[in-house]
């Protein structure tokens, strides 16, 4: 089993972005380590105070089809080609918009990694 790390472009949504409609994408890191926690995925957000969120892989998968949430994380589809992940913390709320195909590709890779035989 091997670690899956995938870089994706995402939009961090703020009140200013809603007005501007011209958001710049930021690099986000999607990680999965089947040996340390086979049921969880991690999303690393950039910024001055970079954050990494760990949550259920099944939550991410469910949220691509219909709104889903658990604890401090919410995921929901946004139109046909995008999905939103919302993170709650003591500092506030971060709302991140992804292309659904990037998240689906990441999920497929996590399932392949979890099924991979251990090398001898």
C-alpha cells in the first residue's frame, strides 16, 4: 500500500470573490495514507497559516453526490462539474471549491492504493 498525494487547483471562496466573480485558483494538496489511517483523507490548504484537514474518505465520496457533513467538514455538489468543501475551525470557516473530476480522480487513486498488494 502506498501513500497517494495529488495536487489540485481550487478556489477559496470569500465574500469578495462572490462580488468579483474572477477568482484565482490556489494549489491544494490531497493526501491519503492507507497505512496510517485507511478510512481518512487529508486536504492541505495554502496560506499564511496553512491548514490540513483530516476527515472520512466516505464523507468526501458521499458529498460529491449529495450534501453531507460530519464534525467540522461539509461537502456538497455545486452544479454539474464542481464541489464545495467547507471547513470550520476556531478561526472561522474556509469554503473551497473544486472541480469534481479532480476529487473523483483522487478517490479512485485512494481505492487503488488501498487494494494494492504489499511488496515483499
